[in-house]
């Protein structure tokens, strides 16, 4: 999030309709949900045992494969912005070569 926010703030680009990137934002939201699930799995399992069990839960295992998938999905906005920046950077160079 820090990298994407910094990148988006550094470079000006033309505005786009908010719903034009619904796939990107959907994948980012899915990444958020998966990351939260990975971190909360043990606590979710302990909810059937009562509030004290949830307060005293200690993680047993961290699901790294699922977290890496979530992390990749969370980076969708950064990848999108990098692609846009790269296309904008290439466009003027191609125009100069043609003339």
C-alpha cells in the first residue's frame, strides 16, 4: 500500500472513471479478505470455545502459501499503475521516432 500510494502521488495522470478498474479493485479486495483470514484463522477456530479461548489463542501455524497469494492480489493497484506509467513513458518516444 505504501509503494502504490507513493507511486500514485508522484506521477500525474489523467483521471479515469472509478468503475473502469473494477477487476483491479476486486482482486485487491479479495487480497485484503484473504490476508485477514490468514491472520485470523486461529482466532476464528477458537470462537466456538468462547470469549476466553479467543483472548488466549496462540497461533500454531502460518499459512504462507495463502498469504503469498493474498499479497500478490493486494499488489494489483501497484501493477496497474506501473503498467500505465510504462505505457505513458513509451508513447512519447514512439511519436518522436515516427516524425
